[in-house]
C-alpha cells in the first residue's frame, strides 16, 4: 500500500494525506501527477522521490510513503 502526503508551507508542522491508499507505486505516482496539474508551477527531483508545487499560499511538498 502506498500513500501520498503533502506538507503545505514551511511553517506547517505535520503532513496530511491526500487521496486514498494505492496498491502500487505507479498508481500513486500517477495520482501525484494528477494532483500537481491543478497548480500553475510544479516539478520534482530527478529520482522522483518528492514533488513540489507553488500556489498563492506558498510552497507545497508531496511524497509517496509505503504503508504496510
């Protein structure tokens, strides 16, 4: 099971889950990419370990976590 988490802004002290759990990492990656399409500016690191998006509220970071 894979879950997507987002951290909204530098002052946020806890991440929140977005979407539902996904059975494969590929499904979770597709869901992250769909989520990022709602932002005007977004990107990811080369390894696709995390993604970022920027909106009027600031920077958001997203990542996928394996949940057993």
